C-alpha cells in the first residue's frame, strides 16, 4: 500500500464549477500537508500549506485536513481554464531522520473547459 | 530573477554515457533536494542536502552522485546512464517547512 493515495482522475469540469481534489494517507507521522500545482512541462508550484486539522482558505482555494481520518482535500471555487494543471498533494513528518522529505500523491490531472 | 534554476532544461544522451545536471538557488535556503518524476508524473525524492551535507539518500543506485560545492548549489552526476533513468529531474530548496521547485531537467536516454 502506498503511503499517500490520491484520486488519479483525470477530472474535467466546466468553467465556474467547484472542484474537489482528495488524498488519503496511512502514516500518522505526517504532520505537514501541502498542495502543489504543476503546469505541463513546468516545476511544481506551492499552492497551499497547512499543519493543523481544519480549513485554510486562500482566495478561491481551500485546503482541508482531517488528521483523525487521515484525509486531505483541496477545493477550488469558481474554477477557471487557467486552473487546468496537475495537482499534487504532498506531506511530511515533523522531524527525525525523515525531516524535510516530502511524500507525494500520484497527482490529479484537472481540465477546466470554457 | 529565477529562484531555483536548473541546467540544462533538456538532455538527450546515449546509454552508458555520464552526464551532470546543475541546480542553483538564490533564496538563501540551507536545504536542497533532488526529485525524480516518472512518466506517470509520480514525484519521488532522491537526495537531500543541508548546508552542503547529505541528510537523505533514498536508496538511489550509486551511479547517481550528488555534489554540493556550497549551500546555493546542488549538482547531480549520473554515471553509466540506463534507459530507466529517462525522467524529469527536479531540484528543490527549502527554508525548513515548504519546498520550492526548479523548472526541471528532462533527461532522455536512448
């Protein structure tokens, strides 16, 4: 079983839709959670970073973490064609020998069509 | 100004050759990483350096040797390239919590 499982998609939605992207994880040592966006032929770009259970909002993006269920989500409101990209969840331990190592999900390809 | 830069952007080479990829960051971060992204877009860590010292080595074949001449640079040298080494290699740097990625080097081994 992979440490981090991400709904692979692909996901295709109309412009203006609400998008929900999800990851589950098995290792309770993960304490920090990130969402990255990766456009085609580019490097991953950090979108959201959180370390506590609950919601964190930034513009049209909301990151949700439920540590008791080992489940994280990213919601995109009023999706735009420019949101079309691969979205990667990532997480890491708080410290120890694995300090700094990010474990990624497989990525979800999102297409927002006009 | 590019925060994390990599050269070259594309690298096409024959099996058995030796090649290097260079990474530089101008963010003042102490920690740098190399990741490999396969054809299915799965990103996996290879190495991590903190202030020029190796801190993570994720069971990568010893044909791969990272070198950090100073904390702003982390280069990756690959000996005896194999077909399975074809992938996109990303460098990243970190101030301690999140990581910032470079644009990637697309390596194709023929």
